C-alpha cells in the first residue's frame, strides 16, 4: 500500500502540479475533495479527487491490473457517484506504475451491452520523463518513466532532488522518490544515490512507518509481534530524542497492545523526551498489561 499512499500524498500535496501535468491547467484554485462518496466506501488509499473550477480530476494509481471489481467497472462506478454528488465535468485518469503484459492496462473504456464509458490511462513506463523531471512534485513518478538507461534516469532524479532548496520539501520528495523507485531499482542503487537519513526524517516515511506499526499491532497480540513493535517504537524514539530514560523505557515495555498502538499514533506529535515522560505519566497504571 505504500506505493498508492505515496502517490496519493503527492497528488494531494501538489494538486496544482498534477492539474498542470494532466489537464494543462494553470489555475491554483484547486480543492482536494474527501474520498467518501455515497453508497459503498471506496479505496481511499489509492484515489484522489481534485476539484478545479467546474471540473473534477479523478486520479487513481495502480501497481497491479488485478482488481475486484474490475478496474473498468470501478471507473464507471466512480464516475456515476461523482456525477450524482457534484454534477459537473469529470476527467478520470488511471495511472499504472509498473510494466505488465495484462490487457487491462491498454483498456480505456467500460463496455456492457448499451453502456459505454471512457477514461484516460497512463502507463508510466511509456511516458516521456522530461516534463516529470522539470517539476519537483513529479520527480518520484519520473523514476518509472520511459528510458534507455534507467540508472542514468535515477541519477538525474537524484540531482534534481538535491536542487530543491526547501529542506522539508527536499526530504519528503526524496522519500517519495525512494519509495516509488523501489518498483524498478535494486535497494543498493537507491541507497547509493539517496541518503537514507534524509528519507527517515521525511513526513511520508514517518507516515508509512506509523501505519506499519499500527497494522502490525492490529494483526495480533502474540508476544513475538509485540516485541517487534516495541523495537520499532523504541528505535524511533531514540532517533528523535537520543537515549531514552530507563524509567520511561521500562514503562514502555510494560504497555499493553492497545497502549502501544496509541503511542504509535501520537509518536510524531511528541517533540521532546519531556513530552514522552508526560505522556507516559498520564497512562493509568491499572490499565498496563491488562491485554498481555
């Protein structure tokens, strides 16, 4: 899911750049719409809706052509629900990230007897990397674009990332580049061109890590899984605040599965070890270890 989440983060953080790329629109008056629609819920982690004046740009990113229901029907389904709710022009773009021989990636319409619905499809491995390299927001997608020399392309992306002046933006774009580059390149090459510590300091990396912690905690309460979650949480706390005070570390080891999950949720909000100590002090001792 990290690939889908990364693309969604990019589209919702840089909607103007995506609108310019896909619609040739220069307007900056763009609203990111909530992905909740009427009827059944949709896959919010892979879908982005951008409202531009009297038009909605529906973006969907896919690493696989497999889908239930099929992607062509899903595009029709999203279209009818968006039309019913907003009643405006809708541009749908389905973006495939990874090369495949599946016929699905070449299909641009849903057909069923008298029903026909069309949408756009972009196969990133066929896209010219030039416009993607020219825009920092699109650099992560450039790693998957058309090229005769993938290694040279990744080097170009790394150079472009280094030229981003604002530190937080450079960290976040670098993290997104490294995540998506993983679909095409070996980890060793990626780590040669990008500093791992920059990725670990980024918002997108921390978000992925936090979701991973929460997912791991939700999968079960076995002691082995709890120990792995403890290691990850303590590692992140040590990275942020240095050596953790023994009393605080001991209390963290005694937290229940639920309490560890809650700590994972607030971890990024803690700005100092003092905040951590205060947070742990507010946990009721009587609740600790009840779920172990």
